[in-house]
C-alpha cells in the first residue's frame, strides 16, 4: 500500500467517526447536541479538505520513512531523498507493526484471562525467553523480581483490589 | 503576621513532623512515578493513619506526599515520554527530545529545580495574596472560565506539527472522546452504545497511558534498540547544567509560577490545563519558538514551575471559603475536620500559624523533593539506555496494571489498549496526539461553562459581562499573534513557504 | 504514641497484616476467618470511604472476619456500584456501602443508569445520616424561606447534575410552591458553593459538615432543614415539613425519609439469611461500642444508627410512598434537557 492510500484510509476512518457522531447526536436533546453537532460538522469539513489536499500533492511529499517517524527527524530531511527505498522495507515494517500490536494485545488478553499479576509474570517471562536477550536463568530471575515489585507496589502498598480474570470462575468450579 | 510565620515553622521542627514529611515525600515520589496514580491516591491512602497526630505533622505527611507526586510524574514524561496524568503531558514535548539527545540528566535537574522554584514562588505569593484572594475568586465566574478554556484552545496551533488541518482534526476528535459518557448538564448518556462502563466516560490517565506510553513502547519495539543508544549518543549533560538553566531563565520561572498559582486558585480549572498553558506561554513569549518541541530546556522548566506553584494555589479556595478546590483538597479538608479545625475564612484569623505551617510545608517538601531528585537523576538518566527487550515488557506491564489501578475497572485495560493503537496510528500519520489531549482536557470545561453562562446570563453574555468581553478580546488577539509571527518567519525562510501558510 | 508509629509504618508497608491480631468477639461465626469485602460507592476521597474505613476495623472485631477489605467503586454517582452489587453472588461476602437515597431516587426518576429494584436489596443497617440544609448566599436578599416566594422570579439553583440534591430540590419546589431554575453543569460542590456565595445562584443543598465553615463565616445562610426535625446547631431554621401546606406534607415526608436513609450497608438481593443476621448483629455491636463512639466524636464524624431489619421495612414503605414523586422527578429532568 502506498503512503497515499494509507493516509486516505485513515482520513476516511476519521470521516466515518464524524458522520457517526452526527447521526448519534441527532437523537439527543437540543442542549446535549449543542456542541457535538457543529463540532462534528466542522470536523467533516476539515477532513474533506485534508483528503482533497493530500490527493492533489505529489507522492514524494507524502513519503515518510518509518524510522524517521520514530526519531521525529522527518521535518529536517528533504522528502525527495527517500523516494527510492519504497518496496521491501515497507512490507517488512508492516509485519513488524503487526507483531508489535500482537505483543500488546497478548498482554491485554492475558490480563483479561488470568488477572494482572499472573499476566505480568507470564508476559514478562515469555518476552525475555522469546527475545533471547537474556539467558533463561537471568530472565527468570528478572521476571520474578519484577512481578514481586509490581505486586508489592500496587497490591500491598496501594491496596489495589485485583481483578482475577475470566478464568477464575472456571477454576473455582473444579475446586 | 511575622509571629505566625515563625510559629508556623516552629510547629514543623518537631522530630515527628520532620519524619512524617520525609515519609510523605518518598511515598509521594513513588506513587507519582507509577503511571495513572496521582496525589489523590497518595493522600487517600495516608489519611487513615493521620488521626490523632498533631495538626502540623498530619499536614506534613499529606501535603508532602501530594507535592512529591507532582515531580514523579515529570520523571517518566522526560525519560520515556510516558505521562502518568494529563499534568505530565507538557513535559514530554521537550523533555523527551532532550533525553534522546543525551541530555536526560540536565532535563531532570532543570525540571526538579523548576518545580522547586515554582513551589517556593507559589508559596510566597500565596502568603502575600491571602488578603486579596477572596475578591479575585468572586470576580470570576463560568463565563470567564469559558474564555480561559477558549484561550487554551489556541495552543492547538502550537502543536500542529506542520499540518494545521490534521492538528484541528485531532483536537476535534479529542473533544468528542471527552463527550463519551453521561452528560451531566442534561443527564443524557452520549456515545455510550448502551454500555454501563462508558457512562462514566473515558478516564484521562488511562487515555494518556494508551496514547503515549503504550504507543511509545510499540515504537520502541519496532526500533529494537534502546531509547538512547549510548554508543551513538553520549550522556553529555550534568545536574549542575540543569540547575543553572532553571536560574538562568528566572523570569520565565516567575511568570510560569504566577500562572500556576492563578490557575490553582480557580476551582473550576484543573491542573492539566496549567501544564499546557505554561508550555504555550513559554513558547509564545520565547524569542526562538522554533526550538520548542525539539529539546528546548525552557519547555521543561516552565511547566514544572507552573505545576509546583499550582498546588499552593489549590489551597486558596479551601482556606478562603472552606470549599475544596479539587479532589485532593477535599481530602485535606477531611483531615482538617478530623483535626478539629474548621476550614474557612476563620482560619486566616484564628489559625494563621497553621496556614503558615502549610506554606512552609510546601516550601520544605519542595526542597526535599528537589534534593532527592537531584541526587537520583544521574541514575534515572541511565534508564532510557536499557535495551528495548527489557523496557518493552516491563513498561507495558506497569502501564496496564496502572491503567487498571486508576479506577479498579478491568475495562480500563482495554481502553488503554485501544488508545495505544490510536496513539500509534496518530503518531505515524501526524495527527498530533498533544492536540487530541488538549481537546479532551478542555472539552468539558468549555461545554459546561458555556451552558452555565447561557442559562445564567442569556445568549449575549459575552457582551453583557465586561470582564468576559475583555478576556474575549484578549483571546482573539493572542490567537492572531502566532499566525502573524509564523507568517513573518515563513517569509524569512522564503523558499519553502508555499501552500501551508495559505491554510491559516 | 509508640503503637501509633508502628501502625503508621505497618500501614505503609503492609496494610493487610494489620488486623491479624485482633481478637474475635463475634456473636455468630458466619464471617469467622473469612474475607469480608466492602464495596464503597465513590472514590477514595469520598465521604462514604471515610466512614467505611472508620467502621472497618470494628466490623472486623465483631464479625471475626480475617480481613475487612474496602474496595472503591466510583462512577455514575453511586449507581455503578449499586448495579454491580445487584448482580453479585448473594453469599454475604460482598457488602455494598453507599447512599440508599440514590438507590431509591434514581429508579423513581427513571434514570437510565439504574438497573435494579431498590426494595429487593438486603438492608443491613444505617451507619449515619447527615442533616441536609437548603442554604443561600450570605449577601442574598433571601433572609428566610418566606422570601423565596417573594422573589417574583425562579429560584436559581446551581447543580452538579442529577444527584439526590437535584431531585430533592425539585420536590421542594413542587411541594412548597416556588418556581425553580436548575443550572446544571457545575463541577462539584466547591463550584456550586462558590456560585451561591457569589450570588450567581440563589441557593443549593449541602450536608451539615461541608457547609459548617461557610455558614460560620457568614458566607452562607441555612434557610431550610431537610430533616425530620430541627438541627440543634440551627434551632431557628424550620424543617421543610413545617412549612409545607397540609396536602403536600406527604410528599415532603417521602423525600425527607428518602434523604435520611443515607449511608448504609446493603447486601445483594436474596442474600443468605445467616449472613444477613450475622452482619446486622455485628453492625449493631459496632454502633454501641464505646471505643467506636469515642472515635467518631474525636473525628467529628457523627453516626446515627438504624437497625437493618427496621431499615428494610422503611425502605419498602418509602419506595411505595415515593411513587408519587416520579412525575415531579421526571419533569425536573426534562426541564434541563
């Protein structure tokens, strides 16, 4: 997907949000919709201008290299310089992005399933293990120490009542 | 008065009070560093242990903890671009770039010193302005708050990173997100899709954790190394540099502190607005605003000074009227009543030494925080050099547990995730996250005060209330200024000007 | 002194450990060595939490529970916690502590946030009920309640939203015969109090403790007590019922009764009878404990106990009597939309 297509997709998604807001606002009383309605209309105007504008410009101006986004250097670099390195790099960055999303989703999923503290333990341990950054022993020690620290801080010192995960009722049934 | 100042200090010089202050400050620092938790949590947890102690010691514990949380928030913003609350957001803009340039120690030291100076200036002016404060609070009302919130919106232009259209779009989205939930003005559930959880709206700290912390960790994973690679960028700065920076920009510090005190005094205006206003103020008054956002030390000093002073200002409505200015002050009020002290104007006559004890606590707690901070900041500055494989799992874990801990709702973990993805996408496609948050912070303030003004003063309230009209003109003038300046700068840069200027 | 120090340190490090050594004086062993969870409506800074934390250790003493946990559940002005408890397993291990007035008024007004029937909860006893007052600004031309009717314009009432006070105000206006203009959107009690002091609004309803300071300083003036009898601090302030015309007295009584149900312990519907009895007995013992009474006096946090069984009856009655309020409450909500 070219940068322009991506930008257009994002803009269209935002357009849909604004339209959705207008549709929902129409169901509210005059005072409740007093600000959302005009604001969403204003938003639609903005995003339509944005869509037109970004499709009129040349492709080079839209090129933003991923690494530049990370280091926030993009403004300084001339856009033309990156014109060439499109193809292979972008596909691999797509895959990496999907992995990054997967990692975060995995942690959230774990928390929902087994509750925060066990999730932290499993997630950190698995991450250390899979990344092979540390030896498994060192990784395990770090995991235990980290989980204990989280437990001490949040549960003991801050008295946070923890969520036990959707699996808990199942476990209880078999006990 | 002098006598009260002295006896206020003397009450704090007992071993008990000093120990309590130290405990409070350390406790507050830890809570402040954890994302999503702030001063209210710190004070609420300490409150049960305060009954039966002498007033000065109790206040030292509570206020000390509260003040320490403020700087804790700045630390994570500067080092990882992880603001624990809306207050810390403005520290990300310049603090984080400084970290990336190997100036983390300097940024931390400047921020700690800025907070100290802000706290002290705030406390001094607090003491001086005690007699003036009632008329000031009484002069301002919802219509004036509305104007202040509108003024806050003018910061949007500042953070628009090149595209004003995208910047405005991001703000509009932020405002709409803030409207999710039960609308208190009309008792209408808006954009909740029938969900009971969404009736309470999106929690600020949780949204911030997602937009910034989670998104930054995703980026760090993609980068694959550490935030700062010491092989490429050496830590070049020292603590001393940061301290000097704060004193060198003394006029900025004074201005920011007074702004913070002022915002703190107004019951309807939150501290999250204070940090953003301070940043905008620093930038608009700077001689070279183009350095902002790329690691200007002023962008670190100003918000910290403002937030340091803000806490002192928050005491004012409590002291002057016996009504708490915010949730943390509500807790302080509880402690007062527990101590048998009836807060209110009476305090200024009968308990003046206790009032000055509080002023002293603010000063001493700030000094303590700064001393501890300056001592540990060279060590803290090493944290960003940790490898991504260590940072990503640990920071993500702390963030999601923190998101859960803010309200104890498991749904908030999902909200943090959604905002994490949103933050990543917005960052990648240059829809300013800062603008999104500004919209979110100001939305309810604008909507509520607009409705109140319309109901109380009618449709033409801007013109019937002189103070409102003055502020309105002020808003228009200051909005126009950056554009005029921008255009001049663009002209100077001649060649690149082109299409973007036309949008304004 | 020494013990308090240790308590503070222990509390900072490991609050969970604190209660282990407390001996059990329980009349029933139902809760013995179990973990009792108290779900408090509102955030850690709220008034409910303060009371729950004050009573917690004593409840532990008299139930013999291993631990009494306080869990905050903020949101929806207390409705979120109520909805949550409505769906909980009725094993008596999770008890709700919150404002009964909210539970009764929100369904009466048809609030979309209320997903329960108040009468079906198990009421375990009231811990406290604070007198509430209609207060006006110190500089207001309204010196006594009679002046409200002479305004020749609606009484401007700054409000945070549709909370108990908002509903109470609507009923007062209807029963006492004055015009009301509610201004919603204020951010918390501080904001509304300031509006009243400034004169932007005419008056609002506050609790006895939160308005004490402002009244003493002359910034605010109580003109009406929303209570069944006059308050000893303000003997000249009449109650709403005294001023109501004969045919409206029942309405006023209903809303006053609802307000006076206040801070109570509440169990999910159909809770285990043994648990209900054990909890009610323990709460009664707490409320009669001299040490506890001493502590409430020192902390300036008055208690007024009502027995659980009695409260159950009272709630059933006022829920029925309160049905007359529904049209008034619904009109009030419609007026702000």
